[in-house]
C-alpha cells in the first residue's frame, strides 16, 4: 500500500527582504493568495494531512485562509521567532502523532512544476526506506546549496555556495524533501539545538548527520523553479501564473467597448470595463471591477481587482495589486502593492543609461536584481503626486508621499514625505 507523507509547508520566517511588500505567502497572483493556490495543488496531488508553519504576523490570515480550503482541515502552527528552518520544523513536531510517518517539507515561496512533486513521491513510494531530496539541474552557477551525490544517486552532503569553480555537481538543492521517518528528523534537530553552535543552519547540520547513517537519494529535476526571495521576484512568479492563461476568458458581466482590443491570452474578470481605444495584450490578467480607460494599454501584466487604469496609461510587464489608481502614466516592469496612487504624468524608469543590470538595496546591501529592466517596487498605500519619476530599482515604502515633480533616485522609507522645494519667481510684464 502506497503511503502519502504528511505535508509540512513552511510559511513563517521574516519577510524583511521583501520590503516594501508584506507577507509573501499571502501575495495574490489572481483571485487567491499564493499559499491557497499551493495548498490546492497539493490537494490535487493527493496530500491529506497538511501542516502550515506561520509566524505571529501572518497567523490569523493563514488560519482564516486554511479554514476556507476544501478537504481535510489544514493545521496551522506558529513559529514565534524567525530562528531558522530547523526551528520551524520542530514547531510542527507536536502535530505529528506518529514518529514513523514520512514527512514532506516544502516552502510556500518555491513555485515549481507539479512534475517535481509527482516524481519525488513516486520515487519514495518505490523505496519508502530511503529519504529523497530534490536537486534542480543547473548549468549556470546559482548561489545556493549544491549536492554531493555518489554514482548510485545517494547524497553524502550539501555544500553551501561553493563558488562556480568548486561545485561538487550541477544539482542545486530545492526545499522539496521527503524524510522517510519524521521522528528521526526531529531527534536530529533537537540534538543540533542542544549543541552550542551560534549559526542557524541546524536543519542542514541535522541532515548531514542523518546522511552518515541513513540513505538519502536525489530526485533530479529539470523543470521551472521560481522563488520569492526579493521583491522583484514577484515578477517571476507573475510570469508563471500568466503562462497558465490559455485563450480568452471574459466574464459575462464585463464591458468591452467595440473599439477596444483584446489580443492573445487574456483573463477579464467580473465587472471589468475596457473603454474605447483601450487594449489588453496577453498574456494578461485583469481582476474584477477594474477599469481600463480610454486609449490605455495593459500588456504582459497582472492587474488585480478594483483598479483604475486611467486614460492613456500604459502598464507593461508589471504586477499591480488591488485598489491601485493610475492616470495618464507609465508603469513599466514594476510591482505595486495594494492601494497605490500613481498620479498623472508619473513614470517608473526601467532601463539604465548604460543598459546594465539594475541594482537594488536590500537591508543595506546593494544587490544585482539580474534584470536589465526593472522599474519601481511601491508599498501599500503610497501616494505619488503628478509628474513623479522613479529611477530603476527604487523602492518606496508603505504610506510614503512623494510630492509633484520629484525625481526619486533612492529608496524611500515607510511613511516618509519626499518633495522638491520650488522657488517661485514672478516677473511683471513691464519690468
């Protein structure tokens, strides 16, 4: 009889690297939050018992979401502090009644093809005495953990960020781990936390200890892997969901003007209004109640519910959350949190003069986004006055206010007000 492991979804930790966006597991790529979509997919794959580890900030939202999911109840447990993956796993231990039950550990912010989950489950069912870790085959160097794999597929270790010249294989570890016995993992983690070691890699050290006495095998994966680590990764995840739109789905209650154009694969939600001269060019998603005004253009983008895409506005390759307002402006390769006001004449510059990669600062560190085009990341409820321009890779915090005509070259903190002082000179006509 085949055994389906208990599924443990890690959705806690801190989202500080995602600033100015909020909790990444609750970001919506369509009608549902990412976590809800992930749970739905896991249900379709046959998982019955599901545990989600959240944090104090997202606990209530995750619990409410879990309560609405069809099927057996999803259990939610809280990791009180962001003390690493090992601590998150141990927080779920009291909910695992059978220590001999297999445990499948994933992260909500890793978006992969269903073929990974099906394949690793098939491998485990073929030999349930072994544990299995997913390894993504990558030719180019990726700053992650690389697997040390023997000729027979047995994993003997994982080397973190070895550098391009020292890779032990081309297999980068993805957090898609089937542990054949949950109790053994919990015991190994407790042993690591009992040691006086200052680093927070308890989970990795526990697996390294288990690999010395237990069989861990690699499941090789060659499909797509998109991870939500930094705010610009929202655009990567958006691409995954846009690719799922096939053909044209237009709600009966939507209004599409005769002179408006729908081109390619598009989704148009309930009550959407697309006015004369406007165009929605796929792949594109337009959520319920959104207005696409005269001569506006939405292309290769996701615009959620009750937004105002005003006259002559262009939204290209961007993610726009619900209740955003835009008028006669340009939103290019950007991410808007809910409730952003982007006034007339505003533009998100997305291309450096030297056409090099766009950098952005995360927790004080200057990082290469890996994108040659990246506009702005704008937090919830920010208000940008008329003719504001943001430079590539700039982030604007929640509730910030940017005065008219300001050129924003650096990140703006939450609730800051930034404006340009103007000296008004009045000269009489006969002076």
